[in-house]
C-alpha cells in the first residue's frame, strides 16, 4: 500500500463541491480497507445521478437525501460494483426516491472463465464483503451511455477488482471506484478478483486521455496517467518478487505473501495472501508457474520459467 495523504479527511455526510455539477458525500465507514470511507458522488444540477450509495447506513442515506438542493431530485442510482461498502444502500435509496438501480450485473456478472471454474470448485472469496443479493433494476453494458437531463456517463467495464466492476467516464474525468485509488493499490482476490483482467483494465484506462480520476476511496487523482503507470509497475514488481522467491523452491501463496509483503501489517496479511494467489493464477496462465496438483488457494506452486 502507498502512504495515504494526511490532508484528505472530509467530514462524513457533508457534501463537498468538486466541480460544476459534481459533489461528493463521504460515508461513515472508515477502515483499513476503505480508508476514510466510501465516496458517494452526486452528478447533475436538476435530476441527479448518485454513484455508489455506499454501505447499509441510515445516517448516510439521510445525508444523501439532505444534500439535495431545492428543485433537485435523484433520477439514477449507479453502482460501480457489488462490494458491501458500495452497493447495499442502493435499494433503500431507490425505495425513497423511485430512481432505478443501474449496474453491470449481479455479484457474479463479468467473472472470467477461470474464476468461474475456481468458484465452482469451492473457492470462496477472501472476506472482502460481496453483496451476494445485489440485483440492479437496469443492467448496462460496456460502452453504453447513461443519460440524465443535463449529464451523461460512459460505461467502461473494468473487471479485475471484481468481475462486475465499471468505471464511468464524464467528459475528461473518470469515476474509477476501486480500480484506481490514490491512497492504496486495489485488492484483487480470487475468485471475485482476477489479476489478468485487472491489468487489462489498467491498460485500457491508460490508453485514454483523462484529466482526473474520482476514486471510490480517497482524494481525487490529479495525475491519472502517473497513477496508472504506478499501478501497472507495482503489479509487475510484485510478479517479479514472487518469481524470484520461487527460485528458492516451491511455495504456497501464504508463505510467498510473508516473504513478499514484508511491509504489510499482520492484520492485512490475509488480503496480501489473496493478492499473491491472484498473481499465481495469472502466472500459471502465462505458463511461468504451475501448481503441484489442482489449482487451489492452498496449492504449492513451482516456477517454470
């Protein structure tokens, strides 16, 4: 993880104007995995889009509604992905406003073939908190334009952190949710996360000319290209460290995490282990490592090249 900026400490529930037609309301759910909390965004001047209502929180629901100014209403509720810190409040907000919930799909939408096989074989998530019951009213596809009365958002399917993860282009800005964050690298935890997809999504975003990113957690990212370059290089460095560690002999994801994530607090070592497993799956698909037996989270891996 990178060191989070000390100057990002907004008051939960208080709307902050970021640009014309854009405000952010911070949810009251700080944690080691969410930093200060989940960023909920309000777009528009009359009929608003709400991006990522956040966790199940009555105070946050009331804060979103209280942020509406005279003459404003909520016409769209857009969920970038179905983690418990992003999607659960969508349904209560829809019930209060009548706005539809829009997303790429349910919890398993967009899952890659290899992750589907692992899940069918019994591999469960690593405790990151999947909203398994999430069901949008409207399913959108990659490249689709979501339109309001004075705004439009381009849907960019960006799987990796989660199969149903989307980013949303708004002019020169992009709402990157948990794919690109300024305070930490994104967690990729099989079978819900897929590192091969994550890297492809990073490179897809890098191919565009963005002015700024608005992430799901933390402050706006004013240098999007530099941040994406860092994310890609960070993952390639982890990959190189794993391959180097395997030169000393076959190892499990857990033992590799202990050797590679030396700066990670013990409480987060489980998440680091899932990240290492994601790398091992990706490396196995590249024929650079191989599990001794079935591909599984507890498997022992050996280096091939």
